[in-house]
C-alpha cells in the first residue's frame, strides 16, 4: 500500500495487482450513505433514516443496507467503487507530506471476495483535472515542452478515462495526429488544463 503522512494525518491507498482497491483518509468525508444518496440509489428519507439508525456494533453500514434490501449487490459494488474514486481524487489536493510504499497482503477493498478495482489512469486523469491548478500542471508538463505527442488508444480506451465532450474532442485530435501542447491548446480552443 501507499501511505502518505502530512499535517492532516495519514492517508492510505491499498492496491491489489497494481489497481487501487481501497482508500482510508484521516477524516470521514465521502461516506457510503452519502455516495448512495447522490447516485440516486437511496432516496432522501431512506438515507436520513439509515443515519438515524446506524448498524449494530460489528456490522458494516453497507452490509446493513444489503440485509435490509435497501440496495442490490451490484448497486453496492458501484457505490463502493465510486467512494474509492472520490477518496482517490481527494489525494490530488495534497501538496506536501512524506510517503512510503509497503508491500504485503491485506484484506482491504473486497466486496463479497471481489476486488473493487479502480482503473489508475482514470483516477489520475480525474484527480489532476479536479485538483491541479494551471501552475501545478505546467510544472508537471514541462518535460513535454516542444515535443509532439499522440494518443494511441482506440475510442473504447479513451472512454475508460471518463472524458467529457470537450476532453473527448481533444482526445480525438490526439488520436488523429501528433501535437505539441501549445498547438493542441490552440486547435482545441480550450484552456491548457
């Protein structure tokens, strides 16, 4: 796993087979019930009722929802993956701290013995997109200055990143030919980020 320590506390990312499967943050934002509510799986009265009547000691919130048939296994898996993605995105707002990688077995990120695998490229793309300002991005992209780049992914590969219409247009330009960052910004008519 990856462990990041900064002023706010310890942030843990658990991986399995190179894929992020679970994230623990020092605060408890991105609670599962809130994710289920925002995804439209739980309606507001049900969501509020589950908060007012938490599970008994030793039972996880998600398992309580499944036991009460308030959501399906598939909905729970989707919500747990969305929760992991949201927590991963929050890590991109960190700009200081120390980190270490620790190899080893763990039981994190499993739902009914299935890994909650998050595609790392998608997580990185959305994390950078939502958390990095233009200056931080410029600092990371300086290695590409003056170099022409091209996207070798097919449409399905690009779709895995969860790109919106504007980003899809940029991806299509990158699939059709080689571009420097400056030329791509000019052709797309979008801000450099």
